[in-house]
C-alpha cells in the first residue's frame, strides 16, 4: 500500500444522537458480547421474549434469540404508525423519467397490507417462497415487506440478470410466485422485463402466478390464468391486515450470490438476528437521527446492501430515505447531486466504483450543486482507495463530513468493520476496526493471528446475529465454503485478504483470489489499483494477474483517465509511478488505457473477464454487463497493444 494510505484525517464531529447511548467498547468478553446484542435486540418490538441470546451448540449453525417471536414488517412499519409517526415520510421516490412519489409510513402500512392480502388471496402461506424481479420502484419495497409480514421467504433477483439466471434462482428456491414488471427504465429507455421473465418461467412449472407491475406501459406477453396485473389484484384489497408473529429463526429471505457461472448459491437469512443487526448497524454507523436525517443508499434492492440498508435497517429505525430508480448519468451526470440538493440528503451511502466515476467526470459537476446538507458519507461494496476517499470527502462532503468505509458481505448480512462517524481519526482507505459486538481477526495459513504490519486472511472468530444460516438446500456447501479452511479454530473465513497497520487497524486487500503471486511475492490487485489511481491522471483502474512463463503471474492493468488528462499520458510513466508507490516488483507488465471497464449494472468491476482477456482466453459470460460492447473494445485494444516492459 502507498505510504500515503495511512494518513489520518480528523473529522468534524457529527451531532450526538439525542437519547441514545453510545455502543460499549468493542473489546468484550463472551458474556458482555451477548449482553450487548440482547440490548440491541430490545430496540425491536417482540411479541414473545427470547429465552437464550445465542445457541451455538450446533455450530456452524447459530440460533439467536431462541424462543423469541416477532414480525419483521410490523417492526419496520406498523409500530412507527402506532407511535404517532404515520405522517413521517418513509421514502422520497424518484423515477428515472422524473416522476416522483412521496410515501409516508401510514401509506406504506396501507400498501404493505394490501399487498399481503393479495398474496394470501393467491393461496400463499408461511414458508412458501416468492421470487421478486423488479426495478427500483416502491412496489419492490411493498412486496418485500408483504412477504416478511406473511412469513414468506423472498428471493429478490437483480433486475439486470438474464432469464437463465432468474430461472436458476426460481428453481433452486422452488418459488410459487414471481413478482415482476412490464419493463424498466434504463438510461432514458424503456426496456422489457416481463418478456425476459416469461423466458425464465417457461421452464419453471412451480411458478403458479406472475404478478406484474405496470411501470413503462409497454405491451407484454400474457398467459391467461397465470399472469395478474398488480393494479387489478393489489389495489382491490383491504388496507388492513393483522400481522402474525414468527420465530426469530424463521427464514426471512434467500439472496443468491451474483456469480455468473456454476450453480447459484442461496444465502439464507432469518428474522430476529438479522433485523437486530441491520437496525443496530444502520443507526450506529451513520449516527442516524430519525427526526432530522434524510438518508440515501444508492444500491439496488437486488443486492444485500439494498436489503439491509434500503429496506430493513432504515425502516426499522424510522428513517426518511431516498429511493431512486435510474442511473447516475440520466439525464445528466449531475443527477445524484441534484437529488441530494432537492431532498436535503444528510447521509449518503454509495460504492467506490461510483465515486471513481464521479472523479472521472470531474469535480466541476458536484460543485454546481448545494451539497451542504451532507454530514455523513459512507462507502460500500469493495475496498475504497485512499485517493477516492479523499476526493469523496472533499468534493461531496465539503472537506468536513466523516467517511465511514464499511466492510461486510451478503453472508454477514450487515456491516462488520467500519469506523464510527465520531472517530477521533479516520484513515483514508481503511475500514479500521470491528464494530462493537463484532470480533474480526487477520490470521495466517495456520489460523494464528498475525502481528501489526502483517497481512493474512480475514476471519470472524465469534458468531454474530445477522450471520447466514446456511446455503439454501446445501448443508455441505455451506460448511465447505465458509468453515473448512479454519475448521480447527471454528473461524468463519470471509474469503478476503487483509492486513494490520502499525496501529492494529484493518486494511482490506480484496478477495484472496485477487492476490497475485509475482516471482514469489504476494501482491494485492487492490494495492496496485490504489497506486495507479493515486496518479493525478488516472480516474479508475482495474488490475488482474495473468499467467506468465517467467514470473508465474504478471500484472496487467486497465486504466481510465480523468477528464482532460488526454491519452498522451505515457503508460511507462504510470508503470514507474506504481514502482515508486509500492516497489519495482509491482510494476505492471502491461497498462491499457480504456474508455470504460466491464461492470455489472450494480457497478461492480468484473475482473474475471479482464483476466480472460489478459490470458488470451475466450471471454466468459457477459450477460450481466451493463454494456457488453466494452469487452469487445478492450479485447481489440489489448490484442493490438505491444508488450510493454523494460
């Protein structure tokens, strides 16, 4: 990592949360940790109190809040209305074409009740699975909460996934109902969705009904007796429904990991523990005040970030949120900043990929808008490089807002490692320390904790409430994937590499399979990417390790230049810059200037495709890319590029 990476930034302290005690210190004994989580669970409304905080006798399967019963949707909606907050805005919704909707908690309760009654009318009962593939529209939230209200585990599938990906997820979960829409808006165009879901359901006879939201108004194929319009079925229902309570371990949702090859892996989360940690981390990490804050998480509901930090965590905390349907560049590159200004967003949570995109577009764009309402910034999805962290704080946070860099996974369910907003010092690029109640360590191959300044594998050595409860229908896969590597120590292996700095703070190095071995030296792809982006001409970079007959692996980098930098930036100069930042061993074999990087619609860089290109293999499945032509341009450019080297 660049020597500059450990630079500390002292933030302006955010306002204290009135009436809320700060969390206890993170260094806790086992009994203290369980007492801490019991205190957090007590923030929810339980119909039946638990008899035991944690049952770990069947490890690695945890049972949290044993015997406790609650209703997740009641905790997210009804209790706030009952407490007199029905007129508070739950969501400011912005459609991509410019249509808007303001949804109060009272209206949210009515819509969720109507949706729940509609699902009951279709014969669904607790335990049945429901698949949901919808754009970022309010009905997606209504559907998720209605499922939670009825004890129907939902499987939300990202709207950009192919029919084959949707089909495999429907089949694995054995869903009885699919909820979708006629179409969705993407970059100013109405694109089909129902036609794609029809292709998926043509081979899934277990789907008894397809409930269709009219969004774009386009004509859609229709199967009489199976397909139903949302506005005809749901709108006709009563807006009253008495929620049933469910066991704390009742399945809440299955969320499939976003791999595009092999059998999908359904991550199972249950009710009580998941909601406890989602709510706790949301209010703590963002120092949330439900009476004054306007919060915006820019993720898609199809990913775990959308589940935990758009729906369940914020609503459990009575948050006023922004929900946006479209892309950040439609109709202009200032769309996000326009929305922040319009609603007075005070907490903004987004991905490093989007931050680097903003950097590429130029600092003059956010400068056109009043972003003074922002007081806390968050980062999620991948390690954020120090340069992007600083740019984010300076140009979006006015140089004063704290940046909380969060590490967690689909499997963990909620944030695990992050600095708190009132931290005395931040380190750009570091998630720093485990949250109170969480225990994470960096260990070596034998499972021994490494020392300060050393790198290793990130593990979680104590169970946590929102942890996955297995892989749906595949006990062996769960044990093998997450618990086999450090089985003797009973540690959960996160799959990520990490290092301690000299202060003992944690720096994430990315996936272990993204660690390159160059002439016997282990070098993280994120480390090289960070060095490249620290050059003033580079907006974004992706690095992969390619097979090399001499060094075992060689470093190949793909870079996007900042606006105005020009293609005259010599790749040799960038190679030397990396050597100066990290060392000569990290100097890329090849650097290619590209207009874009291959990304999914959620903004994640698909490095495996770049690795295919770098090793001259046939490029794998590109169906989840937002722009499939990107790979053609990259492949052509790389094939024509001459080998770079000293």
